[in-house]
C-alpha cells in the first residue's frame, strides 16, 4: 500500500530525512517511534505531499505521490491533482484541526461534499454512521469547542474516514490529550486496526504499539534505525539508540 524509497528532505541546511525506505502492506499497522526532531512528522507529511521530497519517491496504492513521470524526469503535479491524491489519504493531527465554526456533522460532511462532490444527504448518512462508530452519535449538532479533547479527536478520525481513505496517517493523535482521555482515542484506532485499516501511527504510546502494531519503526536523526515486529524492536532492540529511547519512554 505504501512504498517509500530513498526519501530525502531538507529544510535549508537542515537534513531532516536522510534516505528513508519504508514499505507498508495493505491492512497493516505501522507505529513510528523516535525522539522529538527525528523527522517523524516530516515523514508523514511527505506521504501526502504536504511536504515535497527532495529525492526519492513515494507510492501509495501504486500511485506516485506529487509527481508524474515524463520520460525519465519527474514533474510536479498541479495542486488540483495533488488534492485529489490527498483525498484518499486520511491525516489525523495532534491538535485535531477541526473547523471551529462548523458543527461536528458539518465538519465531517465538508470534504466529501465539496471535494468529492458527493450528494449532501448521502454524505450526512455516512457521517452519522461514522459518528456512531466513534461513539459520538449524540454530538452531531455540537460545535467542537463544546467537546472534550478526546471527543474532538474522535470527530477528527470520523472526518478522515469520511473520505474512505486507503491509508490513514496519525501524527501523535493522543499527545495533546489529558491522560484520562487517551484511552478512548486509542480504542477507536484499535478498532480500525481490527477492521483491517492500513495505518501509520506516530505515537509515544508503547503499550498501544505492542498491542496493535504489525511493524514498529524507530527513527532517529532522519533515519530509520531499526524496524520489525513489536516483540523484536520493543523487547529486544538491537541498537543502542533504540534502547536509550525506550528506557526514557517506558
Ligand atoms: P518529529 O516529528 O520527529 O519531532 P519533525 O519532522 O517535526 O520531527 O522535525 C524534524 C526537524 O525538522 C526538526 O529539527 C524541525 O525543527 C525541522 N522542521 C520541521 N518542519 C520544518 C519546516 N517547515 N521548516 C524548517 N524546519 C522544519
Ligand atoms: Mg512530530
């Protein structure tokens, strides 16, 4: 589903991704761990072309992201095409990013109607089913500010699902939450995992990684230091940097 090859990314003089290779199979959950500043968010953002790569290529479900081949050169796609690619990749942010002036239902219906041109009634029916799925059927008409952080994040997940993405990306989805609200969001993500949703989740929740991940990836300083099943990377890390990181977060 995801094929990342030799991806490099710099911001000015700062090399943030230094040759990333990562493959994710359909239906699998990949958890990305690593210290702050190691390039985790940048990696997620390159996958839906919120950041352009400097070198390398990313395919999602066989589609080259952000570029098209012309002869042996790559040309950047026009923004309109990039937006179309993006609609099939859901992104859930640390700080929810809900539209404050729209109700919960309107937040979810917005993109299916305006981007995918789905009939409003159909989009609303889907939105209500999704709200049910994340346990918020009774909040359809509430405004985001009236919800707890955990509820807002569950709405954000429903909103991402409304585009029927092939792939879901989560960037520290529980980091902004009070501890007692973390579980309800992780439960929703676990439920998606059980249903075979392909996901890449950046998180520091090691217990979640152990329970849900098919693959755990440890990043440090712009590189993937090691990756493998949680039982290996979390319990028998081979690299000193992984051990040092885990000893801090566990
Ligand atoms: P992580 O998510 O692992 O904490 P990030 O991918 O956010 O790491 O950031 C990696 C490095 O890239 C950091 O040093 C950060 O300051 C830098 N960085 C991220 N985005 C930008 C940007 N838009 N412009 C300049 N530097 C950036
Ligand atoms: Mg980050």
